[in-house]
C-alpha cells in the first residue's frame, strides 16, 4: 500500500514511480505543500540554497522556476556538473522536484510588457526530455508574467510531451495568472473546456489560481472546477502566483483555508515573497493552516537520511 506523501521519508519518495506518487498525493487529502523557488537568484541566506530553506519551513514538493535546462544555475548548493544539479538538490532536500516550462504562443494577442525567455525555459519536447534526464519528477506547463503563454499552446505542447514522456513524468498544466494573454484573464484563465483539453492531452494535475489571488476567482468558482477535475480522475493544484506569497500571515492563512475548502489536492505558494522564495514564515503558516503543527513540524524535522 502506498504511503501518504504526508508521511513519506526520502527513501519512500525515491522508491516511488509516477503512479505511486500521484496516489500518495491523493491519499494526503489536500495537505501537500508545493513551494516555488528560483535558484538563479542569490539565496536569501547567501550560502544556503532557497531549496533547503523552503524545505526547512515545511515544503513537501519543490518547484523550480526560471530554470534553464540548457544552462542551469542554482545558487547556494555545492558546485556540481550541470547535469547533476537537480540530483544534488534532491540529495540535499529529499523532496520531489518539479520545474516550470513555458509554452510561449507567438500568435497570442497580448497585453502589457512581453518578455523574451531563453530556449531552455520554453516548453518543447527537447527541454522536457532534458529535464527528465536531469532527474526532474514533475513538469508544469505554465507561464510567468508577460511571457505570452496561452492555453492553446499549453495543450499543443502537452500532447507532444505526453506521447514521449507521459509514462515517466508527472505532467501538470494551467496558469496562475494571465501571463500576458489579453483574453485569458480573470475567470477566463481556465474553464471546464480547458480542463477537458488538458486532460485529453495528458495532464495528470490541473493548475488553478487560488481563490483571492486573481480578480474574479472565487472559492465557489474554483470549487466547481476542482470537483469537475476530480470527476475525471485527476488531481488539482491551487496556486498563489501573484506575489501574495509576500503578504501578511493573516492573508496567507485565509488563502490557505479557501483553497482547502475548494477540495484541492496540492497547495502552491510562489517565489516572489523575497526574490526567489516566498517569505519563509508564510510557507510554514500556510502549511500549518492546511495540516496543523504536528504534520508541519514533522516535515520540517524529518531527516533526509531516513
């Protein structure tokens, strides 16, 4: 029987295949904390990586943002060969590792400043294969602010990656905000039609904006979508991607409980509290809100050598 991710040691996680990981997440009943971090920035503790800091405050899964698979940089860890960076993070933290890849749509009608990103951050079959070879467990097809990522391009790229790597990697899809798209904002960020397209294209996990983080995104709306996702046998991930990871603790706890009320399986907190990581106390406060001090402190204290 697969253990809840809530209770897993590093040795348990390392022994799991894709389907066991998904089962382990589902068995945790909405108490899995996903923390997004940027290793290319200077870590806030200078000689200790943001990955290690995030884990020390209760993170269950790490999600690497701005991670260029062709030119990977991750400050604060011992110097290793580029192809071993993800494995070194795993060794230091004992966590599952995901990365963001961005399906940029050159034909999408955009709004605001649009930023060009490197090829190693773009979502392609080549970058996905490279990520898998580096030891990544989860690929999230999403968009950072102003990158021009569209749901149409997420679907197209997801189909290609799923055909090649769908049995090896957990694939997640969705946007935390408009990501520069003119027409995919507010409630139009994701609809039931988008969810069906994501699932049919190979997504195991559907990302939704957390209630209260995007204009028009309410508990009721996200709850309806989460229920729909579960009816299709898939998992839901609610995400804070609007710099509210740098808000006060009361706001964080409120968002956490609203997400819990939607029925989500995984809770994401973004990387823009301080540069490259949420305010660490907010990671812990969010975790305590969804799973209490007992499970949060257990995760914080559990040795990676277990």
